């Protein structure tokens, strides 16, 4: 029996009868659809993201004796790249005539995005008919869709069944996907040894795709221990066998210094080789290298042109990258409207994972004006596609009344059912709700339990929250030393907040012996890795100091901004520059310039900047508050930056107007008072 054959004792030894749904599932069944599928930021170790995976094209089947029509592939590429109506009509006619390859290609056209909008009802219909015609490649593609769950609800068991059927038909892509399913435990009991045996048995077949898959497993770890040397060896073998995806991956390894010394020039060469072979992700990485000067001089125009070239060929990842560039700013001017436009185009091209990010964008109002109703609509679309992250966000929207009348019971039900399916993010979200209180009554014991479940499932954010509970004594758990261990686990897993909290523990001697140099080093290590929150924390430490033990060091703060400022969005960089100028201000002339500079900042960061000014320079902060209180008619005294009695009375009046005067009881310069003052003076 071949390695990929199902063993008789396996509980899924017989192929189930599957019925393809021709329409997307109705909303009523959302909670039952969740199977713990993660978004692209939580890629399963060893699994390529949608843009880079060497996925099976449904028309590539292994059946012998099929008359080949060499122009079909050209038609498919033409349609995906340009949406050519005549080509689409021709391909559709061939499909309606019963051509199995054409049926599979029509499924690709409507599921892969590009010039033709994604239409999963049509795609599933075409794939179903392709399977009936004997196109085994369509089985593989259906398995991928149900495995990934970005366009239709994830169903790991159904994915495993499709891969099994394709493997039984000796389709090599089906064999590969079956091996990967065993590696990850997708829809079946995890069996790493069997998965490695199945994938390894393919050798250099499929232009090195099996070798590339093994390379990814050893690169990312998870089912197997991460081993950079093995990963590079497998990817080099795959590249020699024709895998352009492995060339891209090797470029990423040498760009990031993942297990090897970083080598930007070598990374650039790999990206160029991949792009020359037509790999669109390689073309995107080449563009990014030119934008950021990786292995070459910075050439933003050329870099953007390369990424746009990939986007023009329908590559959803390229569109998302352009969205990120315009969202972050820096290399190109920040432009929220352009960022959202590219994100929406990426979604239309099949990148369903961006639905949640678009929802967050309209929820937070950072790139564009906040629109709760539109945020809710994006979350609903993600949920209807079966994305667990979309279901969780939808539940939160119901709990908070975001864009929809509040329905706490319905919201909790959605999140709880998703958590019950094993989804760690849902568990962590429940921990947050019960920890913070509000619409859901605070319950520290429940929060602790949900955080523990999430942490045990590998959720690093929950590890940080557990660390906070143990540090602060929430739910009767005061144990700073245990808190440090949770922070350490999160930091070692690459979580920026874990690194920051670990650094702070050493800075203040919380649960460990105080070691200021080590604390700063922990935070700076995370900043150097490109984590914006760590950059902000590092700047704050040097700029504002931390009492007598850590004096202010504005020179170090400016050096840090010079080194790591590129990791901050453009609006945040502008805020940090203003805060550094605030720290250096010494007289009323300086204070006036700071107050005017505050008004010139992007609206998205004004309130944070004003609150941050309190720590950077209390007198400059008071001056800016006086200036705005005077504009509101609450203050009639001189603008001098001094905390006079009339200034205090004006601040108290503002607190009363806000309806949250209780937040100001600790005094006019307390951090909570400063946050309320900033929120009231600069409402979102």
C-alpha cells in the first residue's frame, strides 16, 4: 500500500459522502462554523499563506488519457489578469460542454480573485461539476478552501476528506496536502511521523513543492522542532527542483536573519530570481526591498512600481502590501483612503482575511473616519465566511453595541461557542470581557480561567494578561514572580507586550531582582525587531525617565527615534518628534510653539500626544491645556504653563462637563486626569 493510503484502523478509513453547497451558509449557523481557524497573523506553523502557497490548480488532474487543450491555461491566466470578457465566455462555454479542465478553471476564476470578483457560490458549483467529470485537482482545491476558511466556513474534516479522495486517485497534490493534514492534525488525529513519511515520499515532485513544504515546517516549527539548517537545505533542494516559492522563502530567511546571519544582498538576489521566474510574491518582496533599501539603495518609486505590477496581475498579497505601505506611511506619504482602497481590492481578489482588518479600521477611525455600522458589516461578512476572528469580532460588536443595538447575550453566545471549539482568541476575548467589566459584569475568577485556557492553547496575549493579573493581584493571584514567567513565555514567543512587560519587571524589580540595564535591553531588543509598541516604550523611558533611578536622557531618545522611527506609522513618528521637542522646551515661547505643533499633528494622534506631554514636560502640558481651555471659555488667566488655582478650577470644570468627574479625583496632573482631559479636548 502506498504511503498516503488510509490505514484500515484509522477512524476515517472510508470516504464520506459529501454534498457541495451552492450558496454560502446562512448567518444563523455562524457559531457552529468556527473550528479555531486563525487569520494570517496567526499562520499555522508550516502552512503557507494564501498568496504564497503552491496551491493546486483545479484543472491540473492526474487522470490519464485526457485530451489536452493547451490554450485553456492561457485563457485562465488572461481572465485572472485582465477579466477579458471574451476569454471568460469561451472558457465558460467549454465548461458548460462538460470539459473537466474548463470546469476546474472556472472554479479558479471565481475563487482566486483578481480581475474577476470572487463568487464562491459559482466557484463551488464549478468545482463540484469538475469533480463529477473526474477532475481530481478540483478535490484538492476544495480541500484547500475548507482547510483555510477565508472564503467559506472552515471545515477541517471536510478538507481532510477531499485530500484523502484526491490521494486515493493518486493525485500528487492530494498526497502532499494529505501529508500536511497529518502533520497539523487538520481534520484527523495528528500524526507527524506519518505526515513526514508521506511528504518525504514525494521527493522533488511537483517542482519541489513537497520539499518546500518540509522546509516551511522546519523553518516555522510547531509539528517539528524548528531547525533553520534543515529548513534552508530543503528550500535549496526545492529551488533546484524548480520551486520559485522556495527562492522567495530563502530571500525572507536571509532578509530577516532567521537562523542565519542576515544577508540583505543575498536576500535581494533570491527575490530577483523568484521574480524572474514569475513568482508574484517574489516580485512583491523585491519591490519591498527597493522601498526599504534591503540589499540595495532605497528606490521607492521602483519598489512601488514592482508591487503594483504584481497587484495588476491580480495578486491579493501585493494589494494588501500596498495597503500596508499607505497605512504605515514613511516610505510613501500616509494615505488612509488609499490604504483602505487597496485593502478592499485585496478582499475582492480573494483575501478574505482582510475583512476583519477593515472592520477594525472603521471601528477605530485611525486611517479613515470611524464608521461603526460599516465596521459591523465587515465583521458580519468575515463571520459569514466562517472566519473565527470575524465571529469573535461580531460577538464583541453585539456586546458593545458597535454599529448595531447592543445584545450582550447574543454576543457572548457567539464568542463562547467559538471558544468551545478550541479557539484560543475567543477564550482570550472572554477573559478580556470578564476582566474589564462594563457591558459584561466583571468576574476576575472567570477572566483568570479563560486566560489560562487561552495561554495553554498558545495564545501569547493571554500569557501577558495572566502576567498582569499575577503582578497586580487580580482575582487573588498576587505572585509577581509567576507573572514574570508568563511575560517571559510571551516574549520568547515573539510577543511585543510580553517583551515590554518583561523589561518593565526588570526596570522596577517586580518579581525579579532589579536590573535597569537588562530591562532597557529587553525592550530595545523588541524595538530593533520592528515592534512599534516597543519603540514607543523605549522612547518614553529615555525621554521621560523613571524617577531618580532612570534619569531623563533626551539624547538617547533622539538616537532611538533615529534608529527605530521607521517602524512607526507616520502620524506616530510626528507625535514622538513633538514629544521630544516638548521635553526640551524651557520657556513660554517654547511652550507656545509646542501648543501650535500639537494642533498641527494629524487628528489621529493629538489626544495621545497631549496626554504624553504630561510626562515629558508638565509645564508645556499645562500651557497646552490652558490654551484649549481658554478657547472653550473655561479659562481666563494668562497662558504661562503654571498650575495656578484658576487653571485647576478650569480643569475641574472640564472634568464635570465630561460627565466623568470621578476620573479627576486624584488631582489635575494625575495620569487618569490627563487622559480624560485629552479625550475631552480631542474627541475622536
